[in-house]
């Protein structure tokens, strides 16, 4: 349960309140009611997808190949890569913006305002006044390029260390981060404003808000990267009743996630107005960085960006490993389909890594919307793999047909389709 919980809780939770809170409190309540069955039933179906494959060592890619054939499994691998890599890009943007905001709003005031060093840092920014009359500071293009280059390069240099070591450090970070976020949710309680209780959007607006938040909800609760390993572990340990045991663990994990994530979201939404949440989105920063700039509390001012930095970093490393392996696998399979049965794996690794590094640098500099990445790419593609693929298998693969439940399967499939088609509405 803790491993699955730790996989789900990452930097996504820092952006969820910004999207979920645009309509006030009541849409968030409806989101909480919908997301629990969505998360539990979809992850349960994906676990069954793995558990029913032949052997105790066949992961999700092998299961896809067994059920659908090699060509379809390559398509699924590509889909999985594009569910993960855009999130790495979003985190590169997030870490640059968090550092940029911290330098101007927290680090600069620490310096002597009359000192040359403070003046030099201040000169790195261009300031403007937004519609709310607040001063907004952005790095000048050269300095943003420098920040992006340094921060993304540090990320990539860390990837040269042992994968096992990085994974262990990320695992150790998850639980103190969760504890801090829970304490932060409690800390915000005195800041709660109950005015939004009386503000209820119109029916059409209400439904639209909930619908368009589905991709970010799916992303924030997603622990599908760990489902394959988890299911194989349960399959080895409980060979006779692996499905029942997996169901039990997944149900309890979903309850934990619902309580933890939605408490954090509610606490943030009740502490900020929709206008402030819109401003946080416009600044393209995590909600903790916005609170650090808003609240007059030194612990939040300096601790908020630090927590955001650690959460984004740990999430980036976890996603990058998956993206890297996915990229290597896709290139390798394409080489084999082209007739090269023994491609040079070192060349594939070097060129794939170089291409991803350059794309991450450019993206961090350009500064596209982080929530835009999640809404347009991450959430919908995850939904295709998590909600649709297992449902298709349940009705097309003979050994999966015993799990059919038309009402629940329809719910999972329809919510998955609704999550995917938000892209059409957005564009």
C-alpha cells in the first residue's frame, strides 16, 4: 500500500488544487465522489490484465504482446512513452519556475536592497503589473536560458548515478514529503474561507469544470507505473488468490489516496479564491510556491519552494527512468522491424538521451503551461492505457472474460473516454 501510495503522490498534487479549485468548493466534492471508483476500478482492471498473463515474470508489456500481438504492443509502448515523457518536460518547466520565483520573492529580499549583488539579481528580471494590480516578475530571456540549462543539466548529471541509489533516495523522500504536505493542509485550516460554500456554478458550468479537471485528477491519483511490479509480486506470493489479494491492497490504497490528496486540495481551495488560483496558473508555479509568496510566514516562504523543489525532483527521476526505458525500447523494436536484429544498444542509449535532453532544455526555456501538458497529454494518454486497454482486454481476451461486470466496466470505459476527449474541447 505504501509503495503504491508513494508512486501516486508526487508533484502532480501540487498542481491539482490550481485546476480543481477554479469553480469553488462544490465541484471539488463531486470530483472526490467520482475519482474514487475511477481510480480503484481502473487500477484493479490493469492489475488483472497483468495477473492473467502466463508466467510469474511477465510484465505489462509482455502481457500486451500476449493478448494483442507484437505490432499492437509496440503501439502501446509508444503510447506509454508519450504518457510519461511530457510529464518530464512539465517538471523541467516546474523546477525552473519554482527556482525563478524563489530567487525573486524569497532570496532577493534577504539581500541588502542597496547592495550591488541584490541589484544585479534584480536586474535579471523584468517586472510588470497584472490585472489585479500585483507586480509580476519574469526572468529576462538570457537568464531564463541560463537557469533552464543549469537546472536541467543538474537533473541529467544526477541520472549518471546508480539507478538503484536514485530510486532509494526518491522512496525515502516520498514519506517525509507526504507528512509535510499533510501538516501543511492542517496549517491552512485557520486560513479557510467558507464563502465558496454559497457560490455554486450553473449546471452547465459545474459539469464542464468537473469534466475538464478529469485529466489532472487521473494524473494526480495515477499509480499505474507500479501496478505491473506490484501484480507480479502478489502473483508470486499468493499464487492461488492473487486477484483477491491485489483487489484488497488496491482498495485500501485508493481510500488512502482519496483522503490524503482531496484533503490537501480542499484545504488549498478553501484558503485561496478562484482569482488567486487563476493567478497561480498564469504564473505557471506549484501551489506551494504561490502560498510562499502570499503568506507572511518565514517557514512557508522558504519551506514551500523547498518542498515543491523536492517533490518535483523526486517525481522527475521516477518518470524519467520510465521515459528513458520506453524510448530505448521503441527505437530498439523499430530497428528490429526494419530488419536490424542486433542494433547497437550503446548508440541507441546515447542518441535517445541526447535528443530527450535537448527537448527538455528547449521546453524549460519556452515555459509552456504545466497544467496544459497534463491536460492535453499526460492525463488523456494515461487514461487510454489505464481505463480503455484493460476494458478492451476483458471483452476480447478469453482468460479475461470472467471479470466482466457490464455496469462497472461501462463506468470505467465512459470516464476514460470522457478524460481523453477533454483534449478536443481544449483545442
